[in-house]
C-alpha cells in the first residue's frame, strides 16, 4: 500500500523531492491534488510504499530544512 509522506506545494518541488528519495533507492509515486486545470501549480502528494515510510520521512526531514 502506498502512503503519503509529504504534500509539495507544486510539481517542481515534488519532482525535486522525488529525485532525492529515488537517489536513496526508494520507490516514489506523485499524485496531483486539487483543481486539475491549475496544472503544475497545484499541490502534489508524494507517496512511498508503506514499508519505506520511516526512511522517507528521515530523508525528507533532512532535505526540507
């Protein structure tokens, strides 16, 4: 099961964080939320498999500071 670990304010931030998590060997999925006509400016959920949540949160806590 996939679990949301972070909600990025836009697709650019989400893709940057996806790259950081992916470089650490985690599987990452992005899912846009909000209004579809807003495009890349809408918020994006960052999801990882449930078994990788703790590791993803540690990485994100270091990256987002």
